[in-house]
C-alpha cells in the first residue's frame, strides 16, 4: 500500500475513532483536539480518503456522530500503520506532553529555543504551550520557573515529580495497552533523526529494560501477597518502582514524614515492601533507603484487591465499613432503592473504598478512562455521590476519578433487577471489580437468559477455563489471549448487544444439536462431581464449626472493672480457661497494640470493637462486656466517644476464608442499622444471642446455596 501523508490532526482523529466502536460527534472531536468544529469538518474529508485505502468507511449519523465502519482486520491494519507512522508534526496536546516529559526528566533549566528546535515550531508557539503545561503542573502541585536568560524548569519535591510522571503515563495509556506498546517499542528500531511520537517519548520516561526487570520482581512477589493487586495499580506500582530506581541512580532522594513512616512500619505491607526493596537492590546494585520502602508500602496499601470476606477484620478497615454503610444509607434515603440489604454492593464498595481512602489521603492518583462517559450517562447519580462524599468525608477532597468508580458500583446495584436463566459468561476488565460489574448488569438486563456472569481481571484470565463459559466478553483488548472473545464497551451499545445475542444463539443451536438423544437432567440441587461435593461439605463444616464456636462462647457480662486493660485481661483469662485461646496475656497485648494503630470506638455510639487475628487464638470468639461507668475512648474516625461497652472479636491467625466470612458478617451486623446498634448496646444475652444465631443461619444458607437455586 502506498504511504500517504497524514497530518497531525488527521492522525489524532483516526486514533480517536479507532479506540473503540463508539460514535464521536464533531463537537466531541473538536473539544478533544481543541479546535473549531469547522476545522474538524475540513479534516474529516482527508480522514475519509485515508480510510478508503484500507477498505474502511466513515459512517455518519445525524444526531449521533461519526464512526469507522469495516472489517476488524482492516481496522487493525490501519492502527498498526499509525503506530509505525513517521511523525512529521505534532498536535498541540502532543507538544504539551513532550514538553512536560522533557521538563520533568531534566534536573537543569531548558532554553525555550532548544524546545522550539526539538519540536520544529517557533519560540512563540512554545511559550503558548508552556502556559498550558504550567496549568497542568500546578494541578500536580508543582511550579514552573520561567526566567529570561535562564530557561524553564519544574520546581517541587521528588515525590510530586514522580507522581506527575506516573499521571502522564496513566493519561496516555490504558492498562492493557501499556506493556504491549512498551514491548513493541523495544523491538522497534530507531529510524534516523525523525521526530518521535508523543507515546514513544512518554514510554521513554521509564527505562524499558529496567521496567521489564521490575515487572518480573513484582510478578514474583505478587504470588505471595495475601490479596490480589488491581491491574491498574499493578502497572502503577511497576512504573513507580522503575522511576524510583532511575531517580536513585541519578542521586535524587525522596522524603517521607517520620511519624507516618512509623505507622507504615506496623503494617504487613511494609514487610512485603522491604522484600521488594531487597530484590531491587540486588537486581540494580542500588541502596533503597527506608523512605523509598515507605512509598512502596503506600502503593501496596493503595493497590489492594481483597478476597471476599477478609476486609472487616483487616487492621484499619472497620472504619471503612462504617463509612460505606453511611454512604449506602445516604444514597438509599435519596433514591429509596432498598440498597441497605444489598450485600454485593456493600462488599464491592468496601473492597474499593479501602484502597481509595488511602490513595486520597496520600495524594496518590488513579486513572479512570470511563470518567467522561460515566458523568454523561449517570449525571444525577454522580452529583448525588459527590454530595454524599462531602458530607461523609468533610474537609476531604475526593477526585472525580474515584467518584466515577463508586458510580459504577451503585449503578450496577440500581440496575441489577434481572432474572437468571441458562447462559454462563466471563466478563473481563482491567481490575475485575469496577467496569466488569457494570458490564455484568447491562448484560443481564439485555439478555435475561444469562444465569451467571463471573467478573475477572486481565491477570486472572490465565487461570480461567474458557470451556466453562458460553462466552467471554471484555472491556479491554486481550492481545495475549488466543481464544474467542467479544470486546465491548462497559455500557454496552445496541450493536454490541445484538452481536452478543447472535453469538449466543449460534452457540445455543450447537448445544441443542449435540444434546439430541441425551436424557434431560432434572433441575435439582445435585452434586455433579465428587470434587463439588467435597468442597460443599468442607465449607459447610467450617461454617458450622465457626458458628457453633461463636454461639457456644458468646456471652454478655456486666464487668466489675472500669479500666479497659483490666477488663480485657479478665476476659482473656476466662477464655483461656475455656481453651479458646492459648496465652491470655499475648492476646490482650495484641488487642491493645491494635488500638494504638487506630481507634476502636464506633463513632456516634457507646460501643468499642476490640478485634484481632492472632496466633494465640484457637477458636472464633465474640463476646460483649459492659463497663461500670462510661469512659472516653478514641473512635475509629479520630473523635472521642463515651464508651461503656466492649465488643470482643477474636479469630485464629490461620482462619480459613469461610470462618473469616462469618466473623466479618458479625462485624457488619453491629452497624447494620440504628436498631442493631441499640440491640448490641443492651444487656439481654438471650435476645442478642438469638439475633446472632438467626442472622448467621440465614447467611450460611445463602453462602451454601447452589448456583441457579431459587
């Protein structure tokens, strides 16, 4: 095919239209390129000529927008051509990106004339571009020094400069494309002194060989972590570590508040961060200072993608549960949507809000590629959540990116009124917790025959058996996956729904043909394999043992003490005589140490939840003790409460997930409603015990229910 000249704007328009199957309005393209609509109309004439050479057409729909129409192979061929295209000029946005890259990398000031020569524009154009770049740097809390005869230079802390570099990368690349483009750029040979693309320059912010070595280290340590790392955070961590190694080698040093560092040292993530640092030191022959280990810890704590049920007893996560309940209650009161009983929503929000709260407090960025679409399609819900977060987190600025992800969770719950039937689907997105759940809800709305949809992350795909699903759909490209899948928008367009329905119908016909003469299986709750039976009975046994222990050891007692330390000592000694714990003093110390990390009082109540998972605990325990008189104690949100009731919750350190689920469920019951808080504040052991027993019975029955049971 003959090589054609493509202008910078034409190239950018093609890239926009090739990114997905959505239509773009001329106004939307104009806003994206920051030019007039008339200019876009003029550029679209050239775009159509280019598309013709690839057997593609520009489909125009009044009131909808423009869209590239044609075979996927042709689209892929054009995409490939644009990636390999020799750059002859840049758009304004690309120039700004390149300028920011150069400034953030350089420790010395850069002359305007040097930037102008590199980008082949005038000094006046560079000066205008710097005005825009300066605005962006200010949003990153960095300053741009501009002095005649001196040049331009970015001023700010090392941590903020790294944060800005990571943000630039996140804005340009989505999770699935990052490593694909990186590896491709490594293989691609340099072509003389031609201008490099903005994407190439951005990838150049991180040394490619170093980054791939860091990826190997993190991939290795990720297997030992007690939780999954969300994919977007996984890439962010790798980028951060690569930047850290490079900046350390250049003599740059990062600083961290000493008091906060001491707090981080009390977390288990710090131990993993130290292991990562040791591997980096060995691999790159550098010394990783303790401040860097602190920042690695922060990334790990902001990257958690938890296993079900293991988030309530996790050190500082009970306050997150409190805030989550408050958030659900606020939205429910305004929408009257019966959300307070939605366990899936609660679990999803706690899973997201734990790391999100940490990210916000530490000014760590997160990229939300769907933000514009979310704000457009869920404007009212977005505004409601912004209002709710301002009330629930007063004085804390929650970025729109984080609000957008919360909208996905609530949107999924609000739209989740569907029926289950016969089809099983695997839905893939970058993290497995946000967009895939939104997609799952849309699929169930549009295709009521769907029985189950499993949400999984990009990195979990390799562990799945494709034969176990009728169809795999993904919100992102799967370049390493060789099987059949359908790429869709999380919001699911009408065209995509038709394509999925058509595919499922074909598969259904094939199933029917292969099922001829096979006897029909009655729809009963029957085991279909010995493994399935074994797993069910094992889980049932653990649930039963845990609940039995909780009920057996549960008691409500009026204490003779008015000091928490003495009360805990007496209660732990009692439990030791009942063989529930091994060493009462060891468990008591673990409980008190837990309180020093953060408060244990439940805000706006007279209750305090002392809880721990410790080696000295032999059986799951939940007890309630009343002090003789109220005393002031620090609450989980930092406030002080008049506490008169100690809720004691203990779990063995090596508790199976089913046991942790039960203990987590009890934790959530305490703050389920004003009525439950009042109940746990009473002294009637029989009524509280019966309430717990009935609630746990319902919970266990639900957990052990067969898929497809009514």
